[in-house]
């Protein structure tokens, strides 16, 4: 039960974050303020690629286990989200945006918990 709650939270968070990066332009993301200032360091295509990775990760932490089709992909997707959060945290640290690291640590920790609960 707890695994499903964590998977649902991760899926929702990464689906929303990834979809925003896919739907909005880089300029619109920059207009969001300090929360999205990191996009200054990346090209349009890199921001879109991050959005695709987040959406695929969101789907991957829920769908395989839910359908019973290739359920081993759920912890694989969670591992991909951990790597995504490590990259995000490294970017924020490099930019001196230390408070922005907290959500990366929380989401990365939840993804690690999903891996552990699925193994």
C-alpha cells in the first residue's frame, strides 16, 4: 500500500513538472522566477529532454506495476528519477540555489524508497 502511495506521488509530481517543461517555452519558464532560473544554463532542447525524461519516469513508476506488464521496469524508472534528481541538485548547488535542493532530495528519496519497496 505504501509503495502505491509513493508511486502515485512521484508519478503526479514528475508528470506535472515534465509536462510544464514540454508545454511552456524556455522564456515562459524563466518568467516563473527563481524557481525556474536554472533554465538559463540549458538550451531549449535540453529543457525539453529533461521534461521528456520526467514524463517517462512518471509513467514508468506507475504503469508497469499497475498493468503487471514488465513490472521490473518500475524500480528502473524510479532509478532514472533518482539520477534526474541528482542532476537537478548538482545544477542548483553549482548555481548557489541551495534551498532549491530540498525538493530534489525529497523526490530523490521517495524514488529510492520505491526502488527499495519494489525489490
